[in-house]
C-alpha cells in the first residue's frame, strides 16, 4: 500500500511539472510607441521660430519622483540646445537636419529613438545671440554627454574645442573609449558629425607627425633654446597617446585646421551602448578626449569624462568607482571612492540639499574624506552665518552631507539655460575596517531638496573579482580491513582549480596521478601433506600458497566537487571521482612450505616463485563518491585533509585519502 501511494504521488508531481512547463510563459507587454521617433515641428514665423517635439506619454516608475523628459537638440549647423523648445539661431539660409535626443527620466520604457528632421530656413537670424554655456574650465577641450549610457540605447558624446591663446588653430582631436579593464567592448560609435571642416585621420598619422626626422630637431636646436624646448611636447603627446592605448580599446581621430581665437567648435559623436554592459550596471566608466596641437610649442590637453552605466535614467545617482575589487591584491587599507550625483529637477531653486548615505558594515565611517564637491563651498565649521557651506555628520553606519545656504537652480526654472548649473555632486573616499569576507556589499543614498520628500538613489554594489586559485595536492591512499585484500599506496599528486578565497559555496575541479598503487590479495593456503626430498633429507610439504599483486598507475579526475569554507580554518566538501587505469601489471607469487614430520605447522624452508605478466594499458575505469574534511588555511595557504571514498567496483571499495595541499 505504501509503495502504491508513493508511486501515485510521484506521478502527480511529474504531471504537475509537465503541465506547468506546457503553460505559456508571461510575456512583457509591448509598447510600439517606444520605437516611434519624436514628431518635430517648427512653429512661428521667420522672425520668431521655435522647435516643438511631440513625444510619447511617459510611463511612471512606481515609487519614483514624477517622470519627465530632458532634451538635447542638435541643430544641424554645429550648435545645440538643452531647452525643451529651443529657438533656432541659423545665420544662413538652407536646409538643416535637426535631431532630438529626448531622455525619459523615471520612466520604465525606452528613450524615444532619434531621427533627423529637415528644417528649411528661408531667412537667417540677424545678430545671433546663441551661447553654448559649454565650457566650465580654462582648457581648450571639454566633453559632455546628453545622458548616462543605458545598455541597448544611444547617447550623444559632445566634444567642444577652442583656441583660447590663438596658438592652437590647427591640430588633432582624439576620443578614446572602451576601457580594457572591463574585458569587453561597451560602446560602438555609430556616427560622427562635424560642421567645421574636420577630417578623419588615424593614430598612425598623428604619431608620425609627432616623430619628426632628426634633421628637424637639428634645425630646432640651431634656432635657439626656445625652439628646442618645444620638442619635448611632441614626446609628451606620444607618451600620453601610448598611455591611452594601453587603457582603451577604441578610438577615433579627427584633424581640424580653422579654429579662430574667438570661436567654439563642436563634434557630435553618436555612441551606442552595447547590451553586454548590462552586467556592469552602476559601474563608472570613462572616455577621454585629447587635443594635440599642430604647433609643437603648445602642450597637448586631455579631458576625462566619467559616466555611470544605468538601468534606467535617473539624474540622482550613487556611483562607486572601480566597483570590481581584486580580492587577491587588496590590503586592509584599500580605499573606495563614491560619488553622489544630484539634480534639482524642480521649477525653483534649492537652498538646502541633504544627502544621507547608508555605509556598508565592512567600511569604516571614521575614515571618510571629502574629495570634491559641487557646488563648491567651505566646511560649515569655519563658515560665518548664512555663508554657503557643507556639513559632514558621521555615525557608525551612515554619513550625512548637508549643503546649506546655496543656490541650486531648478531644471524647469525660467531662465535656466545650462542644465549643468542644476546639478551637484559629492565625491568621497572611505577605507575598510579590515579585510572583508568575499561577499558583495551595497550602499544607497537618500537626497532631500529643501523640505521636499526624499529621493532614493540606486544601489551601488561592490563586487569582488572571482579570480582563480590553483592548488597543489599530494597524499596517500589507505584502506581499512578489507578481509581478503590490502591496499598499499598509491602516492597521489594532483592539482585543483577553484575560485580565489571564496566565502560562499563553490565548485572545485581536480586531477590526480596515482602512482604505484598495489592491491595485494591475502595468501591462499592449501594443505598438501606429501613428503619430498631436499638436500638429501626428507621433509613434509606442509602447504602451498599463492598471492596476487595488482600494480596500477591511474589518472583520476574530479569533475564535480562542491565545497564550503565554514571558516578560514575549516572546509568541507563532497563530490564524485572518475578513475582510469592507465597501466596494470599482475604478479603472482607461489610459495611451497617444507616442515619436519614431527612439527608439520612449523615451516623450515620456503620455496618462492614469482611470475610477472606483461603490463596492460587502459584496462578499466572506476568511480567513487566522496566526502572531504580540510583543516588549515583553507582559503589560501597550506592545509591538510582527509577524504573518504567509496568506489563503485573493485576489491578495496572503502578508501581514505590523507593529503596536504597548498592553495595559491
């Protein structure tokens, strides 16, 4: 009755499983409007034109702030705008290809695709007042993006360059992207557009130009110390380029030749974020733009831009630079660098911004250091009343940064032309308390603008690179009482591969060479009781015995070994082993025992004959499940272990393997 009930239960179980697998899987709803570009219209007359976009309705992410669009317009003449409804400033008549890159913040759909829209201009704008609001530093090159990269989407990389001193009217522009540290390409440049006669070039051409013949150097020396001093800038440019080549996989090069001292010029590079970057969500990646003047007396310039890989577009983010940590080489004083980005997306300015960050228990809040902040202000400890300042408050498991008495414009505030002016950030570093367990940990921030509800950021997660740990193993097999057989050896030497210093359950692969395993049968005695002559004297043949020894050399593979380190001193495991008998030799020893007639049980002479058969190759195989106990420095370093194996076949199925190991 019990067997019948069990059979019925198993039948019902498998029936339900099969039925569940046959049911249609839920399919995420499709939104065809996600693939429809924005409808761009030009409103007004020739004297007062305005671009207007009709975009798909936003789909609010539950629990997030109100969804909204941000805009980046490429006007088709080398100018651009971040306004919702920009006013074109075309200086010449003609047809211009306008592109809109709209970003859907706090929306669960895809960003609207970009498609060029031709705009025909019949009347140019007199006394154009267009200003880029692009450059914030004192250099000749800077870079922006219209939104953070999201796997599967495009974004615009905007490179601006200028000729402040009047000495860099021509030169080369290089963009480096796809950092090698990630092990795969993250971006693909689909298109690059220029409006000032820039020509495509190559690094080979640029490096050749930086490496003039020796005759040119002699001419420079002859011209005097100032001309000769310019030569090292070419060497510096080459060193910078070579450094970038060792850091990045991808690059593009353009040459320009008409940069007037009073002009700002821009390159528009359409970048596609590859789907493979989904595994690097919340990682911080960089692209670097470089300006190399043709004038050898001018020093090359670089501008590095940090970007966060995102799963959804959110202007308030917590980033962790180098979120993949090499556990093998990290020390107790390993430093992590976090960056909290925030943006006032409201219709008015914010005077106070409070940021609270949950600090993982592995990190020491007492070691937190402010590295850089924006808006720039001093510490409140040294500020006078009503002065713009920042407060830093540390607790055991959190840190709070509070901007006081600042003016942070709102993105939707009237008169705000530069979206960067609505943004801010806090960059800080923190140390570990001690070397942590090799388990990912994450942090999150809450941001409050004035007295509004808090906005919660993404989780910035630190992960440890798994790494590979090779292990050297040497040991000896023995068997308990096996009645008719005993086992001697073999000496086993092997190697194993496992993740480096794991704190979670893991799999380990092993391979061994078993040398000179001897399986010896117990001598089988038979009574004879016949007499014989030896050296002229009579003896009794008291018995005959035969003993067989199998000598094997084996190859053992452990394809499945599941392990767990209970602590840094004790580890356990279980798995299965497969064994191939590479060579087998059988030797048979025959013994004849002679005794005195009066004492037949006391052998006086033994005659032994040994017969060795030819070595046979690959004579068989075996398998054995096992359990394992290891004591010592089980994560990295020396350890000893005991393993019990139960072979599926053979004369000595129960075995123990005692071994020593060293994990690198």
